[in-house]
C-alpha cells in the first residue's frame, strides 16, 4: 500500500519551503499539482525532477479513482496546490477522504498557510476564530452575512482584489461601520502590507487605493 503526502508550498517567498517538503517531493513517485505550470517553476527552483500530474477542482472528481488505484499498488504520491496547504480553499479534501475510506495512509506536512500570519498580525483576538474561506459570490451570500453578523469569534476570509470593495461594503452594512477589520495583502511578498481599522476606514482606504494581489481579511467578532 502506498501513501499520500499533503505538502504545503510557499504563498510567495520561496524561502518558506521546508527542507522536509523538498525531500518528500524528490522521493515520491508522483506529484499531483493544481497547476503544473505554476508548480513547475517551484520544482525547477529546488531541482525536483519528479513526474507531475494535473489535479485541480475541475478534474478531481474524475481523477480520484485512478489515484487511489496507484496508491493501492504501492505508489507514494504528494499533493501540492499553487500556494499554501492543500485542502485549505484548494483541492485536497476529496482525495484525502477517499484515501481514508480505502485505509490508505495520509500524512500532512506543516508549512505555509496564508490565514495564520494574517490572523496573528491583525491584532484581533486569535484564541478562538472561524475560517470562512471565500464567501459565496451570489447565492447564499446575504444569508451568510446575516449569520456571521452574530458571530462573536474572530472571522477570517479569503478574497480576490476585484471583490474586496464589495465585501468591505457588506461588512459595513451587515456588521456595522465600526467593526474592526484587518486586510493583509501579498503576504511574504515584496509589497506585503496590512491595513487595520474599522470597516468604514478600511473601505475608504481601498476605495482611494485599489488593491492588488492575494488578500486575507480578518474581522473582529461581535461584542
């Protein structure tokens, strides 16, 4: 019986790649990558020549069965996403669940995940928190905001730059203009920044300075 490794990759700065992750990616029989072009640059940088196979949200339902067969035949396989830890707002859950259902060993390596540094440097309570990932785009969005408006724990969201203003405006509408918000952008990269303030203040900031790059939003819970 083979084994599945879930291997985190850097969210920006390549120095955040762990020595263990590099070793595992060199030793496995196959690497499943969300985007082989993006991951190819990472593997080339660390001189990793292991074969890659594309495994993403559009094909994971179809490819799981074949991957399970390879694992049952003794192959060791690593799953990586474009950035961060697999299965955190990225493919990984379906394959992990299938492995466990077939008694195939799964091991997740520790490593980069965007929401952890965003939470820690937000200055908001981090002893208890809720990770929401990406909000619904249309259906269910209003309902979700109404539910979260009563949440007392710190809330963490992922958001794209072109939807940030809409989301901040919804914070003002559903959470209140004075709710504390921290927006971390381009974490670990050259132009990393974190903007903190009330929902209204942060909305004003990004209305005047349109955001770019990957974004994590941390919102204080209801008091």
